[in-house]
C-alpha cells in the first residue's frame, strides 16, 4: 500500500507540473523552424501564422529558416530538441515523402514528433517562364514531348511535392525531364524567371504572386479539380486523367510534448486559421485551411506515408 501511495503521489506531482507548465507557457520566445528558404510557401505560412501566434501568446515567435537536405536538418533539430514547446516546426508533405525516399533518416518520421495540427491543404501550380511557347496545358504537354535539347524541371528540393509531381509527369506524359533541386521554392522560382530551366510544380503561396505579377505563367493545378481562386487554370487531370498531387502544411513539436501545451498551441493555431483575414489569404493562394485535431492529424500522416511510398515506388524517384 505504501508503494502504491508513493506511485500515486508521483503521478499527481507530474500532472501538477505539466498543468503548471501549460499555465506559464510560454514565458520566453518560441522558435518556429521552417525547412525552406525565405520566399516560399513554407516560409510564407510560418511567418503568417507565427506572427499571429506570437500576438495570441504574448511572446515572440521567431522563424528560423533551415533550408537544407530536403528538410532533414530542420526535422532533426526539432526531433532532438527538449519537448517544452519552445521549438516547433512547420512541416509539409516532404516530411512524409522523406520516409519513402530515405531509409537512413536520423529520426523516426512520425514517432519522434508530436503532431499539433494540419494548417492547410493545397494542390501545386505548374509554372513556366513567360517566354515559353506553352500557353495552355495541352500545348505544355506537346511542348515537353517535342522539346529539343535538355528538358529540366525545378523544385523546392529532393523529395518535395514539386519533385514528385515532376516525376509523376514524366511517368504519365512519357517525357524524360531531369530534376533540378533547390533549397526552397523561392530560389527555384527566381531561376525559372531567369530561364535556367523549363518548368516547376510549385507551392501555391509562393507561386501565385509570381503568376499574378506576370513574372511567371501559370499552366495548371495539381488538385483533383479547378480551384475557385484560379478558375481559368485547368486541373492536370483534364489532360492527364488520374494526375493528382495535393500537399499539406502543418505544425509539429518534438515527441512527448506535454498534452496541455499541445492543446494550447492547437487551440490558438486553429483560431488563427479561422480568422477571416487569414482564411482569405490562404484561399487567395489556392489553398484551404484545415485545423484538425492532433489525433486526426496523426491518422492523416499515417495514410500520407503510405501514399508517398506507393508513388515513389511507381515513379522510381530517388535521392540522387
């Protein structure tokens, strides 16, 4: 009985400490790591949500860009950080793609993290340089099939949604374009503007402003149907039936993040995603806010790992 009482007392003490930590959290700035360079979709969302999260929590949220190794460096830092809520990461589909591409990751893609919420879901935008002769999706397919010389596509990095969209296009259109990986959407689109390669399947938040400014030309979206925000752009499936790539963005903490802190972060981020001004910004870039529960997000991630594993196997995509 004495032993049981001691165990019970320890449990109560731990519960009190956890609750107290949530009550006082955050008491200092929060580091929000983003596995991408400034200017891309991941960075855009990190800064949009991070700024408003800082306002809500009355602490600064500092965005830390770690664009290297297809997100592995940023994820590794997060996975090995203390589970105290002061190191978080904005992740996207590349995180689960990495599980299919790289069997030697320095962390477990799901078990070494605490899912907090999925922020958005969106297709990608197929972009070309304005000097390209392709103005429609049918013209683009014909152009890439008959292109004279080296045909290349860029992406935000190896294993990114844009990388796999390009590999899927190779597979479905019967072309042999070579992949050029960059450290983020921003640098990749700058080189596309400069005519360094032929096309890019890019994240909406980084791509749409470039298209609307006339710096790049939008050809199609990879969502299963046309988007309300971009009604003039066809879905890839209208010409290539079955072509679909839908990406996601979310927030993780390290594994074993205390539930009261997870709940606090989740609730505040969901409130931000439901704000009319934030919803308008996200929708304007062709995405949808999500804001699911940590448990729902984990189930989604399990399914996503399986989906990307299948696509990587079928497309033959590799790390190099």
